[in-house]
């Protein structure tokens, strides 16, 4: 979340900087000013490109991590039973889990869940 906010602020600041540059007529522009303008434009494009690449990388990492299948063991304190389910990480909520097969399991306040390492599919 913080990354998204920082990227947004960076893009807005870059756009404001680019827009606020004074527009000088091409006939009066010196060679150094042209070179400086090209460097600034290149730097802005590079920053925007890196920001988009970083955002896409973070999104892919989050998607990949959320789709990992883990073993979830539900232990009931009332009885000594324990049940093991295969669940995707993104489908684990506070009071409910949804298994890989689509079964929704609601949990009580007394039940305890244990999340194990990822399972090889």
C-alpha cells in the first residue's frame, strides 16, 4: 500500500515538474538548454518506467504469494479432533476459510488454526 502511494506521489511530482517548465520559443533556445531538456525528459521517462516496472513486480509478487496453497489445520478445543484442509493464502480470513475445492469453512472463536508451509501441487 505504501509503495502505491509513493509511486503515485512520484508520478504527480514528475508531471508537475514537467508542466511547470517554461516553454521558450525554439529559435531562442540554446544548445545547452536543449541538451538539459533532453536529459530531464529522459530522466522523467526513466523514473516513470521504473515506477511502473516496480508496481508491476509488486503486483505479480502479491498475486503469486496469494495463490500459494498451504495446509491449514483446524483444531477444536471441545474435542481432540483436528482437520487438515488445502487452502490458498488469499482465501484465509478471520472467521472463514475457502478450500481449493471451493468448500467454505466457518470458524468459531474457540477453534484454532495452524497454517503450515506451502504444498507442492
